[in-house]
């Protein structure tokens, strides 16, 4: 019984460590992705990352001209026949031009993340 309890605790700790590692890797990927689009203004933050096999996220924070903190999150849901863009709960289909820009950003993201984060594992 005691051994079973210890095994359960160990498995739970391993799962927690895996989840923490995954979150840290996503955060690091997001920072790398945010740099793809150029420098971020002082006091701002930009993240761009692949959440899962069909979801891309762009998040940006900045201070506007009035000194107010602003934030915008855009999620791209890539489907076989279209790409949906979600902002503030509103869904729209992306144009061909925006789809091409997203593709190029995703390709650049993939190259940089592999080179800057995962190249040591190869």
C-alpha cells in the first residue's frame, strides 16, 4: 500500500514537471516568435507561437499615446479549407494575402525555434 502511494506521488510529480517544462518551452517559443516582426516598443510585449497542430496565437501588449495599457490577442484556427481569425470573440476568414503572411511567419518561426531552442537536441 505504501509503495503504491509513493508511486502515485512520483507519477504526479513527473506529470507536474512535464507540464511545467511544456509551459516554459511554449513561453520561450512565444518570445522567439514575437521577435520575428521586428523590435517591440519599450514597455511592450509581443508573442507569436504555435499552440497545437492547427492553432497559432499572436499576442501583443503596448502603452498607447495616452499612457494606457493596451492588449490584443489574435488566434488563427487553420482548417483544411480556410483559416479563421479570432479577435475579441469575432470570427473572420483571412484573406489570401493575410494567409500568405501567416504562412511566412509560421515558416520563419519554425526555423528560428528549431535553431535557437531545439538545435541542441539534434
